[in-house]
C-alpha cells in the first residue's frame, strides 16, 4: 500500500555552552553528561539498531552549534567519561547492595546497562559523539540540521547584523563540521520574525520550522494549512509543528510521559540513599543532588514519598502501547486530511531531543517502537526527513508567516518579562559595540594578535545572546549561574574591546578566554560588519 | 583578574543588575523596543551620566514624552508620559501586527524640546484567533522547566 502521508519527526538537541576548563566541578556541566548518557547515546543506539534491521529511521535531528562544540571537545569528553564511569560503578554497587527479590533490582540493572552502553559508545567514538551522527547522515539514515550560532531568540535581537551573524555562522559551522551545506534551520524556540527568513535564505538554507499558529495564520493562508510545507516569500520552505502530535507527547494532562508506569523524574537516589554511601558520588561540596538513579514510577498524583517501585518491563510495555496509540492517531489524522484535501500530508512532530531519555526515560523506546512499527505493520505512513518533504507541496503561492514562537502563549513572554528583561540593555550594548568594531576594523590590516582579540570579542558577544540565560532567569532556577554567564561574556567582551581601543593587548587574558570559550574555531569578527559579505 | 586568568566583573555597566538605576552608566542615550506578545511591547531607555545629571539638576523636565508611531508612515500611534527615571515599561501597541518606532522627547525646564531619542523599528506580533484561549503545549519551556531545573 502506498503511503497516505509522511511522518516527519524532528528532534532539536541543544544545550547552552557550559564548558569551563578552569573549574574542575560545577553543577551545570552535569546537564551535558546527563544528556549524553540518557539522550544522545540512546539515540545513537536506536538508530544503529534500526539500521541493522534495514529500517531507515529518517529522523531530522537538529544539533545546535553550542552542543556540537561540546560534543567534540576533549575537555568535556574526559569529564563526561569520568561521570559515566562513576555512575557505572554506582550502578554496579547498587546491584550488589540490592537483594535478589528487591523491587528496585531490575531498575538498578537497567542503569548499569545504560551507563555500560554509554561508556561503550563513548569509547567506540573516542569521546566524539558528532562522529556517529555524521556517519548516520552520510548513510542517509537521518538528516542533520543546525540552529542559530548560540541559540538566540532572534526577534529579541534589535540589530539585523546580529541576526545575520547568528544564522550565517551556524551555516559555516555546520559546513565545516559535517562537510556539506546545511539545508534545514531550527529557529531557536521556533521564534520567527521576517528578518530571519531573509538571512536564512542568504545563508543558503532551504527550510525551517515554526510554531503552528505562525504558519496557520500566515498571509495569505496556506492552501493546505499546516499539513504541507509552505513557500515563504523569498523562496524558503516553512514547516509548522503539528498541534495534535505535540499535545500527545507534551501535554502534562494527556501526554504519554505522564503515565503512571513510567519512571518518576524527581525521586532520586541522590536524596534517598544513606549519606555516607552516596557521598563519593556527589560533587566535592557534598550536597545531596539528583544523581540520575531513580527507582520509582510516577505512580499517580501522590507525594514523592509514596511513589511505588519502578518496573522497567512494565514501562517498556507501556512505551509500546503508547507508540501504537500514537500511530493509530497519526493514521486517523492522515486519512482524514487525505480524504478532505486529497493530499498526502506531512505531519511534523517537533520535540526537544532531551525529552527522550532524560526527562521521559522511556522516550527512546517509544520513538524506536514508532519507527519500527511503521515498517513491521506496513502502515501507509512514511517516515521522511524534512529535506525530503520540502518539495511536496504543489502550492506555489508564497506566504508571509506571523511572528511567533513555541513558548507559553505563542510569543516571546518567556524570554522577555520582568524577571529577565534587564539583560537586554547589556546584550544590546555589547552587540552594538561589536558591530562598531567590525565596521571599523573590517578593512584594516590587522596584526594576528588584534585579529584574535576581535574574533574572541565576537565569540563573547554571541554567547551573551543565548536564549538560555533569559530562560533560566524566567524559571528562577540556576538564576545566579545565568546572571554570572551574562556578566562574564559581556565583561569578557569589554576587556577585549578595551585592548583594541587602548592598543594594549593582554595575551595572557586573551589566551585564557580563547581556551575557555573556544567554540567557532574559524570565527571571523567581520561577520558582525554592517555590510558583511557573509 | 581571577586566578584562572579570566577578568572579574569590573565594568559597572556590565554587572547583572537588579536595579534599573544602574543603567545610568550607559555610554549613550538609547531607546529600544522589543516585542513581547500582541498585547505588549517592552520599552527601555538609558541615559548617559551627563544627561542624568541634567535631569537631576532640573535643567531638563522630569517628565519625558514617549511617542509611538507607525513605522511605515510615522503616523502617531500612542503617546505616554513617563518620569525620566522609569527606564522600562511594557506598552500596549494600538494595533498588533504593525511595525512601530518610538521617540522619547526630552524637554528643557522651559518646556522646549531639547532632544528626542529614536528607537529601532519593531514588528508587533499580530495575534491569533486562539489568543485568550488555552495555548498549545509549548515544548521547550515545559521540558526544560521539568528536567534540569
């Protein structure tokens, strides 16, 4: 039976740039290690398993430049391996500690396997997890796309030079890393504004993703609604996030991850275990924190203390049931659209990659089940990458999408509110000065040292623009870290700008900054110039 | 300088401040518009120390006039008075979906226009029919507020 429609699953993998070789231990670095163990490695393994069965996963995976920089970094790799090894040792110890009939034993074995597999994959690729993704793309199993340089919410950047720099640097970074031009662009937070479309086109991108209502209410209305990619003025292709498949996964009330059989995220051995027993696995400050071994299931609306033991087998059965339900609903959706509009719709399910595995522990199993079931059940639904679906629409009319995002309410409240709006004067100040520097020095014969200073200033500017700092301030967690990062990047910029202005290079400081904020190796500060050739 | 060679926060302008009063150390007068949602735009302005001193001395009138115009034809859209020390405000755009620009008019103590700051041009989101009803689940923020935070 030929396919009645396409299922395009897009996973956006992103973490802010938290690398700091000068600090041996800090909490925020654990975000990266946890995501490696629980999301990126499971994703690599599921793609490998499917490919071995001759099932093409056809996932579209967005790897943000900041995440890529950390995934191939030697300092991060060494620390990540240390983390994985320590967790593996703990899981082994847990298996010894728990008796045969202990209700938590199965979960302990599951964790031992998780960390053992993570170590195996990590070592197989010498700690560089970009390599497998690159190979998967070369084999045409998946499509990798990119996102803006440091995940800036572009409607909140007032300088067009900054929007252009975020986009063109992402394209250059991708090409260098993956050896080909990127086709797809993930707008950070799906935050669309018209300038971004113009610069995405100029940087050579073919398509991007946006929030459902931004395209649904475009002018003129797309002929096939949000079930086909739409041609945006200027020639780019826009995909809209499908509302139904989003709700089934994301909704706190109806979403699959809230099922009582799944693993409870918030109850953790780091808090439950005897202190002396768990202390060797905590940070040197000895404060109890989550360590990733969680033995309870969601259970239902009860206090954490009353959560029941987690059974991985029951959770796996649930993940299969949810995959079947997800596909049943997609089939009904596709059949309905096919009958009503006589088109083979493209259903675009966009998710943060880290949902699968880290937060929703069984998410990778669910995803693997979905992809495998389409083939095994010979469903008339085709897994397709976004690049493959770009030309599917026969609607040649160009539309103007609406300014929008996937944040609460659909706009920019999350990143611009009374908890975080103080950052914009600082970020805009630094950005404006960077543009001034680029304009002033772009055609001058500079010494190698001055060029390095200006390039580092450009890196610090970009890092200050990251949406993550505003988000952390908004949710009120890790706010001190976010404040520190903004201050640090802005302050670093100022120190570098001062070196240039006063013609007093400080090589020691420059070297320290280059060593720390070392992303975009081939940075050219001229990317910020008003009449840039980028 | 910190032990590891990275600079400490020394520039007063770059401290992550809780108080907008710290923005008085701006290097030039500035007025900025940012979109928040169809019903609100974020406006902020900064004064140089020199300009602030003129306000403090009473050489400039303490009330500044915020004038919002439609960017395409500069037709007036909204006028509001603010105390010069307000620094920031959330202002409702009269018509969502339009491009706006703002001016901040400063008068001297005799009421004559002394200067007017000019903002960037900003597009206000148009809004969607579903606004006011329950929005779709929004992934990024739900996820991250649940996982690492």
